[in-house]
């Protein structure tokens, strides 16, 4: 906002210097004084005072460029009718001012002058192919006109003529929607994959990703997409929940490849028909008939859970799953089903109670303990999660699973700033020699920061990047090592690239801002830090960024 004020003031002064009639230096200084006061009151939220000062400048007639700030002011307070009156007078004079032209376009749309607004935007786009907002609006216009090829051409021109920006993910999402209209499903899927890759917290992107992956027959990826959508929206969308459950069951059935055919074909088909028609009570009766004749049939069992979930009877569904776990305590399918019910609406405490009873019956079982640890983590109860992770560690023999458990324990220590304990746990995992990338990455990050051993830090991150050279979190660790070596340019190059892939990653943004600050790029550093503040999700994250900004502010004073 400060940039806009200063730019407007400079333009105002330049405009006065070019006037053909005489203006005294006293008048010039007076009008600039009024203009600055107008800006001050505008950005302080004092609209009446701002309007009074703007009127004072405009009445003097000393510079047409005073209208630049005035139009922005009118837009801020929603006075589109006044802007509409000014458009004929200002449109040509400010033909190269994209910000004002966008305001004029919005004003024309509000007045119902759609054709004029469209003509303005498309004319702007011809001259400003790298402007993000102009390109997006132009593509929308072509799509509204049912010219999808033209819309794609606009987006491609934008990509070809602009530097990559973190919020470009929306263009890839838009391209995916256009390709769907053109029935180019392969291209649509490629575009939406790129969108969620750039911005992993884009809920609508994940939903479209899931739908397209499902259409392509990629059940695992579809499940990933629907799961991400539900986690990001944090809503009880029963339709999506039930569909996710259905897909998971389909996947598990394929994995099971049951060799037991259903002898009660008629009853099962009736069950499916009633379920699809949402006649849940009739479907439940039919599926129970199937299970009376074949109580161990996996397909019928899973369909029964779907029916109960469709009726929102999650507790009853959980009790049924509990019986099946007790019958087959080593079958991971039933633990996964119970876990899925929690994501649909079953209270975590109910599932934990079931798992505790199963674990008590057979203390050697590892699955109940692992799933309890996960449920406690999802409930943000890290103390209980830690307790069950340690119990699971004693039960598990597989080296890879042990390593993953140790990594999760280390993460909890890291989040609570228990760095010595974290280091001990990570070294335990290292001794298992599984080369698990997340664990090695965290160990590398420890040595690059708290451990103060850049040689070991580089040694471990080298192993990690050989396995996954494009992972933004692993590359962030490499950038941190460069930062500690005062190789700021190399660190900046990595951080700017990965910030596009993870634009809401608070750690990456913080590291980028600190790297820019060390190079004397203070304004850029503060802008990035402010962006990080807007995406911070916890009070701890916000406090860290605010502390950083305050420290920089003190250095500037």
C-alpha cells in the first residue's frame, strides 16, 4: 500500500510539471500536501476526511494525476457510480495503468456494461500477457463466450511470458476445468496434478484431482485426493465421506481377491440395488441375509459397513467391525475400516476404546497400538501418542516400521523443542540402516541448526536427495545448510523454487525471508515474512514470524 502512495505522489508531481498553464511552486507544494493527507486518511480508514482532502486537490485542477489516488479511494469505498462518470475522462490518459483499468472494468461490469468491460480486459491482455489478474479475467471471458481454445491460449501466453508465482496454481486448475470441457481428460488430469503439487492446501484442487483420478481408474490416487479434500475442509460432507469409504472398500476388495464366490447372488444384488437407491433399511436386511449364509464374506461385510455409514450409524458400524477384529485380529483390513469410520464421523474415543479392548485380549498384537497412536496424534494428544508409539516400538520387529515409529517420536520431540531427546531417537533410527529419507532429513536439519555440524548435515542430506531430489522439504534442508555456510545466493535459488511448490509452508517462507535479509534485500524479506504470517496456522508459528519482523524493525531504527 505504501508503494501505491509513493507512486501516486510521484505521478502527481510529474503531471503538474507538464501542465501547459502556470502553476506556482506554492500551489504545487500545497496540492501535494493535500494529496498526502488524503492518502493518509484513506489508509487510516477515515473515508470522510480522505474525501475532503481529495476534493481539495481536484478543485485546484493542478494535475490530472490526482485522479489516480481518487479512483482507488472511490473503489475502496464502493462508489462505482462516481467512477463510471469519470471513465470517459480518464480512460485514455491512464490507458497504460493496469490497476486503474481493472477498476474501470469492474465498474463497467457493476453497471451491466458487460461488452465494454470485456473489450477493455481483452485489450489489456493483448498488451499485458504476463499480468496475472488480467490474464485470468481474459481467460474467464473466453470461457464464458464458449471459446475454450482461446482461454487456453491466454493462459499459455501468460505462462510463456511471466516468471512463476506461488499462486499460479489457480491457472493450472483453470486449465484442468477447460480441458474437461474439451473432453481432454489426460490433459485435465496433468493440469490438476500440477495445481495441487504447487499448492497442496488447495481443497477444490484435490477434489477435482480425486474425481479425475477415479475416472482414470487410479483408485489409490483418487482416495488420496478425497482424503486430502476432507482433511483440508474439515467438514462432515457425508456424500464425499461415503464415496471415499466406497472407494477404499473397492480397493481393499481388489487386494483381498477373495476366492470365495457369493452363493447368495440374488440377495447381494438386491442389497446393492437398495443401497444405490438409498433404501438403507431394506439394504441392511438383505446384506444380513447374505452374512447369515456366508458370515466371513469380505464383500458383504464391507457393504454392511457402507450401509450403516450411509445411515450415520457409526457407533453400530464400529461395534460390527470390533466383532470382526476379534474374529480376525491379524487382518489389517478391519483396523483400516475402523480408522476410516473415524474420518467419517465416529468419535476417536470410541475407536480407541475398541482398540484398547482388542490389545488387552492379545498384548502381542501391534496393530491396535499403532492405530491408537495415530488416533491420538490426530486428536493432538501428543503425550498419549508418545506413550503408544513407545509401546508399539517394543512390539514391532520390522526394521522399516521401527524406523518410521522412531521418526514420529522424533517429530514430537522436535515440536516440543526437546532437541537432545530428538537427536537420541534419530540416532536409534539411523542404526537400523533403512535409509528412511524423512528421518535422515530431520537428522540433517538438526546438525545444520542445533547440532552445528555442517559436514554431517551435508552427508545425510546427500543420501536423502539421491532418493528424492525434488522434495521441497528435503531441498529446504539443503538450503539451510547453504545459509549456514553463508552461501546465500545458492540458498535463495533453492528456496524461491520450492516456495512455488509449497507457498503456504511457513518454514520455507521463513527461511527465504531470512536469506533475503542477509543479502540486504530487506523490503523483499519483510514482504515474504508478512506473507508467512498470513498462512501461519498456530500461535507458535505466528510468534516466531512476529519476533523476526520485530527484530528486523529494531535493526532498521
